[in-house]
């Protein structure tokens, strides 16, 4: 009851004044990009693309919307977020978990400013919207796709996340229990990676530290193994040379959360769904259920194969596993 009362008071406080119109915004919105700024083929570019659509949709121009880079240092991140808060930006969107401690600190210094952090769910502040993606949904979907397309009846999970391995395996089993799932830990060992790739024809790669998995497939298994990748996490999956070994991508869609964050700010609201009541974490969860997670086929796909993927997705969403 106490949590619900606090949320009600917070929501009423944010909605006391007249909602803003696109022609006369009551909110100023800023985006603090991660290292690499634009052209990173990753979250910065995905957020920027979503922001372009939002600016057109709500007729937002300077000074009502602002974009800033960072060199990645703690001092630079802190300086930039404080500058934005001091200059009246009502909503400050930070891209990536690298901003976690900075957002935690500055959000406490400026409790009347609403912050959002993209692809993270660790900050327990009422004025922080954690934009979080259900990666377990993506892993399940990858398992479904892998099982449908394998000819060798052996697929691989290439990564180091036990919970995602479990969900990937469940997706495979939803299609066929005769398809073998091989766990290929990475980045633990390059020889182990090569050994595992030699046993499969479809692999789901979650490693996003560098392009070593794709490079290994291109160098030694280009005509034998196809990969399911994650976007925008894996910037290297956008390289033209990588496309010939990519079967599909599991996508975290940024358009929906960026639009919803800005729309809420213009109406003097905030995205503060309860993500983790025990830890006091608020924001919004994005998944297959609300189109926050999706897939894109890079390799040719038949109408029957696509229909099967869509069918299994609907069955998954109707099951307790998806909740």
C-alpha cells in the first residue's frame, strides 16, 4: 500500500499542470550518448534513429531537444549530465549501462528532473526510468529460429549466460526435441569455440565484446555455419562482410521506448512502471509482448518458415514462461 501511495502522489505531482502541445513544449529533452557517439552501429545509432522520428512527430527543435556525446570518463559523464540538469532539461536520456553510476548520482542531486537509462535496470530512484529488455524472450525466439533452419540437427549457444542458454534450449525444444543444443562458452576459449562450431550449422551468439565470433566463422566456417546475432548490441553484425554468415538478428527496438519517454515528458508524466518492487526499480520492460523484442531474417525465409516462427511466438506469449 505504501508503494502504491507513493506512486500515486508522484504521478499526480507530474500531471498537475496543463499538458504540453507539440507547438509549445513544456519539456526540454536531452540525450546523452555513450562512447563513440554517432556512427557506432549500436545503441547510439539506434537511439538517434528513433529520436529523428520523435523530433518529426512532435515538431521538436533546439533548444527543446539536445544531443551530447561523451569521451567515456566518469568526470565527463558527470559534467555533461549535471550541465543538462542545471539548464532545465526535464528529461535526460542516458544511453547504456556505462551511465549507471552517473545517473544514480545526478538523479539524487536533481530530484525534480526525470532521467532514463537505456538497456539497464539497476537504479532504484523514483525519478529514473529504467528501460529494460527481456533478453530471455530474445533467446527463446533465437532457439525457435535455429531449430527451424538447422539441417544438421545440431545448434549452438555461443556465450556465457546460463539463463539465456536455458531459454534458447526451450525455444529449440518447442520445434523439435531431436535437435541437439551444444553449449559453446565464450569468450572463455578460442579453441573451444572452434571445436563447438565444427559440430553445428546454426549458432546463436550473445558475445558483444568484439567481432571474434563472426571473424572465426568467416575465416573457417563460412559455408558451414550461420549465426543468429543480437542488434543493436553487436555493432560488428552491421558490417557488410558479416552478412553472408548471418541467418537472422534478434532486435531490441528503440523506437517505442524513445517515443514513449518523450511523449510522457511532453505531458509532464514519466514511465514509472514497477519493474522490481523489492529493489524499488521503475521504468518500463520491453519484450516480445509489446514489440520491444523482434527478429529480422537476413537469409531467405519461406512463408511456411515465417508462419511457424510467428505461431511459436504466439504460443510462447500464452505460456507462463513469457511472464
